[in-house]
C-alpha cells in the first residue's frame, strides 16, 4: 500500500455493488481521468436483511448464499476488503447465534475482510469466533472529544471512524497523534450537531428487528413498519450536503487532510439514490475536466448492464 494513497471506502455490498465495480474498473482502465493516488480501500455495508446491521435500514430484502459468495469473491479479487457494517446498538447475547449473520461471516472468513463494530457484546464475539477479521470502531459511537478519540485509538482497532462533527475542526484534528488510523466521513447527510443522530441509529435497529419478525408472520398480520421523520431536515442532495460545515470537499481532501496525515475517507450512501451516488463518485474521484465524461461512462454502463432501465415509448401504429 503506497504511503501516498488516498483511501476511500465505498458504500454498499448489495444495491450499489454494480456501480462500485464499474467504478473500480474505470479507475483501472482510465486512471488519467481521476485524481491522484485514489485507492478503493473497502466496500462496506451488509447483505440484507442482517440482524447485526446498523447505520442504515435496507428494507426486508435478503440475499442467497450464491450471491453473497460471488460478491465477496469478486470484490476480494480486486484486492479490496469487504467491510460488514455490524453496528446495531441494541444487540444482546441472544442475537449472536443468528444463522444468517454467522453465514455471512464464515463466507468472508479468509483473512482479508473487516467488520465495523459498535456493540461490545458483538465485538467480543467476533474477536473470539472470527479472529481473522480486522475491526473498525464506528462513527455511531459519536466520540466528540479528542480525549475519547485518543482512548479509542489505543484499542485494537484497524481504524477509528471519527464523528462527522469533528470535520473541519482543524484545531482538534491536529491534536490526534495517529491520524493515519482515523477515517473521516466526508459527505454526511445529517445536519451538523444533529441532536437526534443517536436516536436515529436505535430506530434503525428496531426497524431491522421488525423486518426479521415479519418474515415469520402471515400477510395481514405483519407488524407495521415505523417510518423515520426528522424535523432537522432530510434533504440529501449533493448541493445541500456541500453547504454543511461538516462537509469535506475533494479539494480539501487532497490539499488539507492528506498533508495533515489523514489517509482514510468514507463516503456515505448505502441507501442513497443511485443518481446521487453517481454524482458523489464523480465529484470526489474525477478530475474536474473529466467529470462529465466519467458521469456519462458510469451511467451508460449501468444502462448497458441493465442496472438502470430507460423506458422507451410503446410501439405504435399510425392511423388517420
């Protein structure tokens, strides 16, 4: 791994998987279109629906064993780790034996892959049962002081994902001793200092639990799925995110954070609109003069691979 690499962590193992792999291929084939030193350092998320999942709710979809193994194999073949986001904050010891989550762990248990953790119960279980996985401390812990960050860096984590509210607090970031083991969330859709962020994580965990219960309940008797509403704003366009004081621009990544010693940058978007995610990748990765071309290549290849469908008018017959 080059000391000058700028390591990005991409969202999604299920819905964004085709786009992520297209991006990786384009980075390999057309490096001149992209900013210098980009390394895709992981693809993070879950294979829904996972009891251990946290941070985002992906609906009540679930993946079969063949798909899970194929994704792990193809991502790892590019020398990229998959990184499970197992940050459900409400887990108990009874949840540790979940068959599906343990299958996902076994399928990726090859010494290359990673898990983002929150629950001490799950963290201890993974350390004992799946010691080949490297662990990452989640941003969901909301560590807001440098003392808390420094204490977390003393633990046996590969990386510590910082709370997004520390972004652009350079007087604090400069105090971190092990910057290379910190990961910055550059495009958080939450407004700065959102007071409901922790509550939202717990709400998502409850949604996950309800989705799994509903699998065993007949139609007509399923538990209604609660919907999240945040009065602090839910607009997640790129133009809106760029106005936040917590936003980190691509220029800042290369001109400020990398020279400071930070190397790891996380892109949010596991459940984002696909077109927003394309724009986000173009914004962070493409050189400004190639943004339109990279966007065009990604979108046309998504259409070619039938990930997006352009509906054409039905065949008509002229008559007077």
